[in-house]
C-alpha cells in the first residue's frame, strides 16, 4: 500500500479559508455504496433516521497560538509559540525561531501572562507559565489566537471571528489544539430538529492534537507511526452505543476523531467499552470496523491519514469516485470546507 495511492490533485481555489454562513448552509455530499446525493448540511433532518445515534466529540479548542517577546539586555526579539500539550512541568510547545530561544529565558505574552523556558529539544521546548488554573485559562483566552491549520494560516492570520468559527456549539472539555471539524457544521436548531425526529446523541471526548496535521513521510503507509491523543468514552456513552446497536440503529460518528475513539474503545472485545487514555490507532484499508455504520466528515488532504481512514471505510475505489465528484462539483475542502456523509 503506497502513499501515492492516496494522492490527488486539488485546485487551490477549493481550499476554504472561512466557513459557510450559517454553518448548516455548507454543502453535503451523501455517498452510499452505489449512488451520490448533492445536498446541504441542513438537509440532514431528511437523511438521518429515527433510532440513529450520532457520536459527537465535545472537546474544546484552546487558543494556543501566542505571540510574545524575549529580552536580552536592551535587545527585544519576537517569539511565536504554539502550545502542543501539557506536561508535568508546564506545556510542550513549538516556537519560532526555536534555535534562538534559550533555556531559562522568559517569554512575555502581554497582560499578566509569561512563561519560562525550562527545557528545549531540536523540535520543541517546554514552557512553565506564571499562572495556573482559572487564571491561566483566562489569560490564555485573552492573549491567544486559535491554532488554525497550516493550509489556512498560510493564507490569512487568525482573527477574533475564528474563536467562534473554529469551535463547535457543543464544545465542553478544554484540551484540543485542533477542532473536530466535521462538527463545526452543526447549529443548535439543527441538533434540536434531529432530536425531534428521534435521532439520538452520545458525547465522547478526544482532545485533537497538532499531530493531526503531520504529513505521512513513509512510502509504505502501513509503517507510519500515528501521533497520540487523549480520549474518553464514559460508561454512559458505552451503554448508549450498545443499546442503539441492540435496537438495530446506526452508529454514525461526526468526524474521524469520534470514529477513531469509539473504534479504539471496541478493539478489545468488538463492542464499545468504557475507556479512558491515550490512543494512537491508525485506520487504513484492511481495518475491520466493529462499531461504525456511517461517518460524517469533511474532505481531507491528499496523502493524509484521514484520507486513508475514508478509504478503509468506503473502499479505495469508492473513495476516489467520491473525491472526483467533489472536486468536479466545486465542493470546498478541509477544516472550514463542506461535508460528506459516508454510508458504506
């Protein structure tokens, strides 16, 4: 299985830099095993059935992109920092320019927020902040910007609008540094309309990491090592999924993050169990899905692990047909782009 098997040409004009407004106005490509439908996300009320259960990732994205300064004598230099994940002593982070930052230096981010560099490697550093708990959360919210994906950040800087746009309406548990983007299309009225029809919801938590944007660098994709992300499926969530399966309903994760988490929780027994911890599950063609009956997801990058997951779920040939149709019909791609509903 070669990396080139998951490549395709995408016109740059189809890369979305802002979401559709309203959110539910985004286009929706419904892909069954034998036909395609061009709809909009608002039409999901007519697509889902009573008894279906949508799995929602309720992680909350932190505004982890910070701009600060460091000072040596009278010289002041700018430093851009992106927080990756918390450690025992602070936060692991990327920095630009990394090579010029020294251990022991203090980076000031404005307001009351600053951090000391306590460790440094060839790729990242560890920062110990002066604030903790709610004080840190408030200062980060004031000083930080949303960590937009590289393909958006290369086209425009993050702004105040992204703090709303790059967050789901059901975000509850802070910890992600990237959004579960398939969920960005939902609005409160749509969730209520689906509930009124008899569609059920289960929330799980997977804190999406920056590793979701890392490229695959090996030609034999089966040798790729996935990044690790922390997640939780509560006993209540596991029981709800089991009840729906027993009743003959469909389990439909909203996003690849929710799918990866529930399939992780089902690895041991073939059924979703209560589960909590880090997962580095890598889903590529040949994977046997234990739980998932459908998947709502955006359109993904060429050669990405997310595209490999789609190919595993729908079949490589069907995946290529879906993406050819999306490109030919002008669907918008990636995090702020349009959506698909995949039913194998």
